[in-house]
C-alpha cells in the first residue's frame, strides 16, 4: 500500500484527499526522528490551504518536542538558503509549486539543503504512517519562534545583480511567492504582471511550462517592446524566459546561456549538469568555452546531490530549474533570473538581442515532451529502443531515467513518469521533416501499448 501524495521528489497532491492535515501532522511529527534533529525550519507559500497545513505541521513538530524556526511566507529557495546558511538539519516548505490551486504539498530538506526524496527518507515516513505508529506528545513539548532573515537573503541575491539599467523588462510573478522579493531586488524597473500574492491564481495557473500561462507576458513584451520577459512558478524555484519577439525560450537553452556569466565573465570552466532530456545544443555551445557537461536524472532529488557530488558550477533542467554551486548546489528561480538579466543587459550593450544569442545556441528542432498513457511502461520503453536501434547505428546510449539514444542526425529520450501512468517521449533532429518522421515512428510503436 502507498499514500498517494508521496512521490519521488516530494509530498504533493490534492488537498483534503491526497494530502490531509492529519498526514501533514504525522510527517512533521516523524521528521525530527528521521533526520535526528530537534531544530526544524519551516516556511509556506500563499495557497489557500497553506495556513491549515502550516498549523498541522507546527502541531506535529511541537508535539514531537522540536524547536521550530518559522520563516512564514517564503519562496522554496529561501528555505533552501536558510537551511544551508544557518545550519539546519531539517526543513519543510509547504507548497505545491506549480500545481493547480486545489493541490498542496511538503518539500523536505536535510542538512546543506539536500533534498529528502522517496528513496532518501520519505518512504520511511510513509511506512511509519501506514503502520500507524503512535504520536505521543513529548514530555517537553517544543517551542516556536519567528525567524526573520529576509533582509540578509535579499542582500545575498542582490550581490549577483549587474547593471541592467538599459533593459525594459516584463515580469510575471504568477500571483506566487516571487512577489515577496522581486520589488526589493528590481524596484519599479520591470513592468510587473500578477505581482500580488493570491492562492486562488485568478489570472493563470502558476506553471510557466504550459503555453497558455505565458500568453499575457508575451502580449506585454510585444506591446511594450520589452527586451526580455521573465515568468516564475508558484514557489519561485523555477523561472522561464521570453525573448524580445515574444517567443518562449526552451529552458534547457538557458543552461547554455548561463555560460556567458559563469565562463565568459567569471572564468569558471567546471562541470555543468544537465538532465537527460536536454538539447544537444547545450553541450555544443558550452564545451568549446571550456565546460565539461555531465548528464543525470530529472528532478531536484537527483540533480542537487549530483551537482554537489561533482562540485559542478551550475546546472539546469528542461522544466526550468537552475542549480548553482554559489547557492549551496540548490535551485533558485530568482537567482537564475538575476543572472540571465545581467547577461541580456551586457549583450544589449554589444548590440546583440536575446533572440540572436538564442539563435546562436539552438541548432536543432525539438519535439518537447509528448505524453502517452501507458500502464506497462518498461515494455513500451524497450520496444521503442529496439525499434530505433535495430534500424540505425547509435552513437551514444544512456540508461538512467529511461533511455536516451543518440544518432548522427537526431536523438530521443523515452522515460516513465514517476507519479503517473505516463510514458514521456522527447526527440530532437537537425531538420523538421526528420523530427516529424521520428515522432511518427515512436508514436506507432508506443500506441501498441496504450
């Protein structure tokens, strides 16, 4: 038996059914034992259910005898920063990130802001809940204190800011948590959209990866002749960008763009981490600059520890997460935005527009992830691999997080969803006709298992 809200990366689901206050209480109660600490940091987003979950988490921690340090309303990266910077061995952020308004969740970290995923602790808490382990109130009930280090965090973020006075910026906060920091960082310079906290998400869902949620920002960028558009998700751990023509920039291409800051400006030619879905354009742009590309599994639960293990300089994912050695190997949408805006400003002074530098990076046609509802995911994956490798000679093969197989003029990744009965297929090719041909072939194979 499993609890529906427990996933590979975090605890997340529909509030009141998948994730109830009782489950949140028990997760919080058991966390000090799991991570062997009585000092726990907590924060929360602006979702309508977050105050209720906050009460449940607080009660669980206090009943377990924990000393609770409460950040209050917080972005998820703010929790990561304080966890690592101030030496906490456990933290909880109450958020469902980019999920719909009906959802909520818990993102749990341990010391150094390393993620606690299903394989690194969440499964143990799930088992304790299912076993109905008792939750007696500690002889000495815990205590709670408000912890206000917002000014320190803003100063840290602003230390990365460059002169962007020459830019006209459109910025969509999605009525999410980025709103609590962006005004302190940028003042009145950006043209803001939806920069007030509202957990009902009245304007659009806080998921910038869905095209319909970016439309308002695209209209703003075009109408106001902005140099760049920036859009954050609900808890501000992800960020995505629009060029001056209103075109959405594939998030993995931003991994390459960040080389303008880390390599060309800072001279840091170390390891760069990308996920298994990332465009070949990333490596082709960064390797001649002196970067070493490492590829790994999708998701913070895998990426953050891997970047730390490799002592990589930065990394990123197709989903718009960007990880930085200078940010405790964790991801921050706001920090990534600061760096990218600095790059855009510097390029503009040289007469180079954002669309032009992206065109220099991008060399392939890309399908984006295509989802197929498949129960027998492993069998379908194997069939796709066999179909293409029988027909052509592969040049590279990776078998973590599904399969990535590379050929002379194209490559594909097929991977199972960790949380849903979906198989995800993505491919990239040198030409659009070749891309369409390979998508059609893959579809014909996978649909045999639908």
